[in-house]
């Protein structure tokens, strides 16, 4: 079955450490996204990528970095510069472009990061 | 950029229809209206989307106002499993940067 796999599901980090969250999809989607969700809040866009080797900042990119070396993979690194990294992180993918079927998002199950 | 406005919360009784409203008064002519829902501790899932005409699928119906400034997600018979946060978002056609931005959504509570 096609889908998006995020790992790890739960992650604990000490302050000052970088951590990388994995996102892998086998849907053959060109576009991938990272969102952050704080308790009781909606989703905020961190980064998105429409094609391999290209990505764009979202609304809250500071303190985060991404890479898109392969179509299937879009890892997110939470750096020590992110002042409040404890949150639920969601990865999504879609077929980009225009038209009725484009940009229907498929989400992963999420990764919950806690900074101790 | 066009934004959406939704009530923070709504309640419904089980087995009754639910109408979830969304206002998008600055929508552009080619912006699609998407709805997603998020169950507790899970990633959001796609529900339905449309452009101008009303749409139906196995999960829900989407009614779009004639002027497209508002839309309503209709759950025909709410079940306890429909308790979730429902997000209405717009997909911008005017640029090739298909960034998808979510608001706070509507938290639906279904009472038995």
C-alpha cells in the first residue's frame, strides 16, 4: 500500500542538540511538505518542496532545515536555533500543479518531539 | 492571500446531520476549496474538495455558495468517529507555489 512513513513516532532531545525527522513516501508524489502543530492549534507550514533539489520556506522556517535529494524523501532537521521545538511534526505529499486532482494532501502519522 | 474563517467549535448529536461552515470572501476565481479532518493524535486526512459545483463523496458533501465566498461541509449522519478538527483551506491557483496553509479549524464534538 502506498503512503507516507514518518519516523520516529516519538523523540526526546536535550536542549542544544540537532535532531532529524524522517519522511518517506512511495506515492510517486513530486511535492512534499512539513508542518508543525502545537497543542490545540492548527498546522503551520515549515517548508515545502515541489521537486527534487528545490524547496521553499513556509511561515515558520527559522530554526529548521530540509533537503530533497530524492523524490521519496524529505527529512527535516530541527536545529538548536529553534527556540521552542517541542511540537507534533507532520509530513505530507501531493501531486503539485494545477487542475482538480492536484494538491490533495496525504499526511503521515506524525512525529512528536519533546525537548527535555 | 485568500484566507478562510471557521467557527472554533461545534457540537452535534449522533445520527444527525452536521453543517460545518467556512467563509472565504477573498477567494480567487480559480482557487479550489479543500476540506481535511484530523482525529486526535493523528495526521489530517483528506475529506473533499471542489471549485464551483457541489460535490459528493462517500465521506461528505460540499456545498459551495454561488458567489464562492463561503462553503459548507455536510456530514449527513454524524457518528462518534466523526469527532475531529475540520479544516477548510484554499489551494491557490494563481501561482505555481502550491503551498497549502491551514487555519485553526473547527473542533466537532459528537454527542451520543
